[in-house]
């Protein structure tokens, strides 16, 4: 279970960084979405990555709220 929490945290951080780059790219007029840049030719895999990042974010949020 500890490994799953570590993977979830890593994916949540990667997703947060990616969304930060998307926002920065919006200001700069560039597409800085790393998931699209790396997996754009495989839309199904790209969607799976987004799904895993979303689930990881929920797991991290739940773990954080459960501690309080």
C-alpha cells in the first residue's frame, strides 16, 4: 500500500506541474502540455495518463483529509 501511495503522490505532482506548464503556455502563446507533446500521437494512452493522474489526485486528497 505504501508503494501505491508513493506512485499516486508522484503522479499528482507530475500532473500539477503539467497543469502549471499548460497555464504558463497560455500566457506565452505556446502549447507546453507535456502529456500531449509526449503522447499526442497516441490519444488513447494520453487519456489513460490523464485518468491515472486524476485518480492519483483524488487518492492524495483523500489521504490528506483522512489524516485530519
